C-alpha cells in the first residue's frame, strides 16, 4: 500500500523520543507499504521553524536526507494536486494539510495522520 505521511508523523518518525504512535509505527514497518512524503511538509516545517514554533525545530534539509536515506519516496506537488484543493469541503483551514489531503486523493494513497480534523475528510485517510 502507498502511504503518504502528514508532517507531524514525518517529524515523529525521524525523532527517537517515542512520540510516533504504535499504529503508525506498525504501518511504517510493514514491508508491503511504500512510504511517501510531500515537499509541502518540508515547506511547512521551514515556515513554522522560522516562526519559532517549538514543535517544528528540525532542519528541513537534514530531514529530507534522512527520509530519502530511509527509503521514503518524494511525491512531487502537481497542478492536479493544487486544483483538487478547490473541491475539498471547508473542514480544516490549514493549507498544508489541505494539500496533503488533495495529494492523497489524487494519487489514491492512504494519508496517515494524527490530526482529528484531517481524518474527518472523505477519502483515503487513516488517523493513528
């Protein structure tokens, strides 16, 4: 199965503090799953780190290298993804999450999230 991880799960997967939920760890460790990340997550981290947000204090370039080094595949952002955002109901206002949702819908990937608001959207989304 193709999994697209939301930004917090990417951060938690890279962190050794044990914040990654067990259900997420199980999905990530399943060799039958292909793990994807979006560059929109790296953008979100860069912007929020620059704003001083304490839960986004990771260097995006290092995270990118670590993700690639651990077998994650980068899912490029396309016009189709950005236009899909137009059809999403206004459940959640975070533009980064909305684009991740749109990417998962367009690609048919399972979006794995810890965000309750994101999990309310229809489509291939699993809250862990």
